[in-house]
């Protein structure tokens, strides 16, 4: 490696002096003007990761998802489309915070030596970005790092986040028995379209679906997909709204999955018709929320918990019909934020095990992979279903003993192709919901009757030092400060069907308090009482 070439490239993309950068669940995410130097250094770590993993391609996605337009972010994707291995988050944080270009070079070489990486071996990185104007300069910085360190790279230009995860896996499985799909954006559309038709099994999609795309990258990409889905076969009637990617300032503004989830109402700039199904994607199309709104019943939201239970119900029924219930373990993964009514429904009605993990997709995905069929969705609408290689093999190869078993096996095989198993994918998840509703002959109101959510409240509490609040039991209980959890428990015992927990925010000096109870009044009251406990301990 040419040190002078490295230092010359690094000098073009300095980090902001005095700013401390930390790799989190979303990678490095902040105001875009803080990121060019970060993007350069992420290029360095992605190249090292590829060399460490025998030249497998590593993905880099430039996006700030549901954040406002002035923000951006850079995150790394591992070879099978999964999140970056946790140990490497620390390496990325170390490298990005090297204060000078000379120290950056020294840290880079030390890291390579420590991890036993030969800097002369080939490496490969693939990358994409969302529609934010700042993405262009961040891609330039990334490419400069890859060029300076001799890493082969491919720019897939503007993509949804799930498309970049898909392409990363495709590149690494191309030409093998485990090939995930064709290595192109068109390959992604073709795979989803073909699987959607197969999964419907001749059924038609009833009524209109209105899709709010948060004025993000999902708008043009969904439009491309709809061109290849055969309307005559599926009768899939989709109206795309909030797909303005020409005005950057409207990205995620009063629309999108995050807006609908947090504000509990439809975006104000379109009027859903009473008979239409509505759903919202977020800015990079990895979150999905369904809802309807009409003058009689008002607004009703079907969030990630609902999507999770719908998938679990449908797939477990198919597994039983296929005669595989004794061969395959099905499980559902949730976080502490999942509504208690959804947990009860999955455990009691569907009779499936529920596992809890800390908040963050990497935790849920890892836990879901412990099952043959693992269903996970965060309440915010981010999630997917992962199938083991053994499950996918059984769907394809098991010899059916009846027409019903044959139908179930073929539907499961199609669903395995339809669901983007690398990461939560709002477009793929949306197609899956539409398949399930078509199979069941359900409207959104039918879907909503499966269980009744417990009233809940989420409160933000500013504290002196969030780091004193430590959790255990998948973030459902406080281990520190001593005594705080005992006081929370005493509060909870005074209410019916109640629970509450507090956890430190990952990004700001605050705690989040969640409470649910049998009535709205009790949930609000419990949240207020627990918030005051946290405030008291947080001010000590």
C-alpha cells in the first residue's frame, strides 16, 4: 500500500475536530455536514472487513432512514446481508475517531496487524445511497478510501436499504447452490414479482392499496417493481403517494412510517378512502405500518406487532398443513416495546414461543436465526421472517401426500422467496401482507379483530446522566441504579394487567419510560408515576 496515496486521499476528507463519533445500530448517523470524513474512514474499515473475510464483498449503505432531510448516515453490511458483526463496531469507532491523518494511517495499519489482515489480498465493497443530495459527496469520500487502499468497488447508485442488503448477499452467493438471486436491481424486482404471483396461488388482491412512500427512495423503487408485477394475474391495484424525490426538504416530512407510528394518524396531505387499505414506508423503505381511516371508525393502525402476529399465524398454519410441525421450530422474537396483548395472542392463541431481546434489529435478527422459522418485527414496523437452510430445503424437496400438503409446501417455498431474509424490507413485507390477506379473504378490519391492544404510553424523561440507568432481562428491568426497579414494581402492582419499564436512550441524555395497563387512564397514570421515579433517580 502506498502511504502517500493514503494520506493524500485522507486529507481531502477530514473529520470534524472535537466531535466524538460512535458506531450504533444505524451505523454513523448525524447531520450530513459532519459525515464526509466518516464516510472515508468507513471505506477503510469495509475494505479491511472484506480482506479479513477472504475477499467476500462487504456492503455500505448511505442513508439516514426516517431522519429529517439534513441528516445522513453510513452503515456497513456483512456478506450475507446481515448487520456488521458487533466486535467490528468498536474497530469502526476507533478508526473513525483517529484525530489526524497520520494517526489514522497508523491506526489502520495497527488494526490490520492486530486482526492478522494481509493488506495485499484483494477486497471488494458494494455500496448505494438513498435520495438525499448529501449522499453524492459521501459516496465520493467512500470511493476515495477504497481506491487509496486498493479495494475493488461497485457503486449501485440510488437504492433502498433492503436492496443494498439483497445485492450484498447476491454478490457473495452468485454461482453457488445457495445463490440468493440475480446480482442487479432488476433481479430484485423479478424475484419479488415472481414469488408474489406464486405465493398468491391464483388468488386476486382485493381493493385498492394506497402506499405512502415518505417522499423517499421507496417511491421510485416501488413504481419500478409495479411495472413487472402482472396486473392481469394479481389484480394488484396500488396508488403510490408521497413519492416526491425532487424536493429534498419534503423527505419524511409529515409522512412515512415513523410519522404514522408516533403521531397515530394518517399523513395530512392525502385523504384515505374508507374502503382502501393504506400503508406507509419510511425514507429508506425498511419500515412498514398499515392503517385505515374512515369517518365511522376513525384511524386504526396495524404496526409491527400486528404484522408479526399475522405472519406467524399464516406461516404456522401452512407448516401444519404441510405436516412439518414436528420437523421445524417456529418462534417469534419481540422487544420490551411489543404490546402485551400481541405477546399473549402469539403464546396462547397461536401457541408459539416468544423470545425477548434488547431493542435493535441486530439482536432480533440473531435470535430469530435460532429457529427454523423466526419471525421478528419491532413495533415501529421494521422486521422480517428468516428461514433456516434446512426449512427452505424441506419446502422444496418434501414429497407431498395430498393436494392440500402440496399446496402448503409450494406456498411456503414461494413465501421463502418473497420475504427478504437479509433485513426488514418494507416493500417485500408489504407484498407478504397482501398475500396473507388474499389467502384469508380479510380486510384490515378483519385483521384488527385478532386481538385488542392494551392502552400504552411512552414518555421521554431528561436525566442528568443516562449512563447510570442499566438494564437486564432484555431491557425490561433496571439493574441500576439500585432501588429504582423496586419502586417501579410497587407502582405496577397497583394496576390491572399492567407493566412498565425504563431504559436509557441510545442517542440523547434521556430515558424512555413505557407503560401499559387495562385502561387508557391507568396507562397514562402509571407512565407519569414511573417517569417521576426516573426523574428522581436521574437527578441524584
